[in-house]
């Protein structure tokens, strides 16, 4: 897509009026009227408190909202923040909104924001989710400072998660990115992050923006690009994040945006990740991976039935994707009742690696492969929830570490199935 189509004439005029900036805050939105004023106020308060001398702009890339979200971004008065904080900015804080399309598309929203950052020569670009109901003003400082002051290229978040939250992150994304690419990135699919001008320009100039997986999951693609390009990555502890786990709402969409994007990254980066045999820690700034206690409110029988029915109904599909042994093991655990159900880590890792290899070889339509993972993930989620139901924070971390160890130990198996002709 030519860059001029990303930046409309009206948007360009607004950006020219803003001029060069130090910090650009990107807000991708779509019908976020319920939270956007709170988010915008928190951003303004963060600028006033931490960066009052720096040139800053809020760029809202909207995907066709019909609830007045863009007007709320540009109409929020900074006077309210001034009166509350007793701090005054020494420069004008601009807020600009543009509609990049009539429907939400995460990749195009991010590309629009990065193109604006490039035009305005922003030193750091920070993306904030518009539905973060618990955002605090110091989030901005925690994400921006490592890039703006400490020469990191990508600052990713770590949240204080609830015990049963982030199942997709803990069971697939974190352990797989860690084993494949060798970096212990806890949130490779991040909705809040900061990026340097160097990495932004590199990512913006990639020719993969029109690929479905980048359009749907640019966050994972950005993390992989930073690792592959040997950019400096850190993680910043932000605190509590009250955001709905996508796997609890639209699981297939969540899998497309995360696992699909991760699987799609493997082909182009094979020469890099095939040589990696261990993982290294990523610097963590201010905090740790804390767990918030919560009551388990989940229909265990329903999860078990969705898994068992999926194994039965999708058996012809799984015969293309999975090895005979893995498929036989899945049929075996599909007969277990809830109280005895367990999807062992080793079997789960084999499942994921065989799905990734089949995705690489396109044994069937790639989107169908991602969809077929849905019922199996529900089975693994049930098993994981049972494993940690009464666990302490230390025991939960040990459980996740054990799963990561299984992914790393079985990486030679992944290389084997990756190269097999199916």
C-alpha cells in the first residue's frame, strides 16, 4: 500500500501543523467511547508529570467508530488534568485523529501511526490500547523512558495478571517465542508498548504489511522483527491490567492474531531460529510477574466437551496436521472425564509443533489449520486451570517454567517435523 494512501491530505495538513515531536502516543480505536476519555486523560497526565518539556502529540488512528470516539480524543480538555495535577506543560500537547478505514484492522492502524511518527521524526512512539480501563499516568513513563532515555528499541509490558487470565499467552505465545527465537518475552502480543525511531522505520519499510497475518497480528510481527533484527528489547512492569482475555471472547480471532502471526513468521526467519538452542532473559524494569488471586468461574464440563467433540469431529482434518501418535494420544485423553482430565505438557508441545510444521507446509488451508487448533487449546486450558487452581504464585511460575522447558527440550523434534514431507 503506497504511503500516501495511509496519510490523507487532511491528516497530512494536521501533522504539518504539529511539526516535529519527541514523543508520539498512538491510540488505535474502534468504538471505545466507554474508556477513551479515561485513557486520554491518563496519557495527558503522564505527559504533564513526566515529560512536560518534551514535544508530544496524540495520534488517534480510528477504524470507523460510530460512537464518537475520535471526537472524544480530540475534545478532551487538558485543563482538567492541569487542575488535578498542578503541573503545566511547557509545550503544546496536540491531539490529531484520522480514520484509516471503515472497519478495524490492527495492522493498518499501527502502520498509520508509524507513518505519522516517521513524518514527524518522533524519537519514540508509544502505543496505548484504547480499552485499558486501569491505565495509570505512570504507564507512559514506564514504557517511554527505556526507549527515550536508555536507548532500548522496544519496551514491552508485563502486567499483574489474575491467576486464570492470559491462558493463550502462558500456554502458547510466551513458551513458543522463548523456545523458537531464544528470548524470554512474557508478552510477545502486546497492546501497550514503546518503539524507537530506528525499529519503527525498519518495521514500517517491510514489505509484509499486506499479508493477512501482519494485518491481523502486527504486534507479534513487530516483536519477531525486533528479535530478528537484534534490536534492544526490555520489559516494563505496568501493574494491573483489567482487559478481557481475547481467548474468552472470540477464540478463533485471537488465534489468528497471535498464533497465526507467530506461525507465519517462521518461514522467513528459519535461518535464524533453526540455529538457536537455548533462551536468554530479557531485561525487566521495575517489578515482577505478580499474580492477582481470583475465584475460578469457568464451566469445566463445557471445556472438556468442546475438546472431546473437536477431537472426534475434526479427526479427518487432524490426520493431515498431526502425527499418528499425537492424534492417538489426543483420542485417548478425549475419553477422560473432567475429574481425571489432563493434557500433559509434553503432548501439548508436540501438538503445537506439529501444527506449526503443517502450517509451514500448508498441508491444508492455513486458516483452517489455525481454526482446528481451537478445541485443542480449550483442552489444554482446562488442564492448565486444574493444575494451578490452588497453586501459589511461586508454584504457578514453576508450572509455566516447566512448560517452557518442554518447548525448549522438544525443539529438535520441531526441526524434524518441520523438514518432513507430509
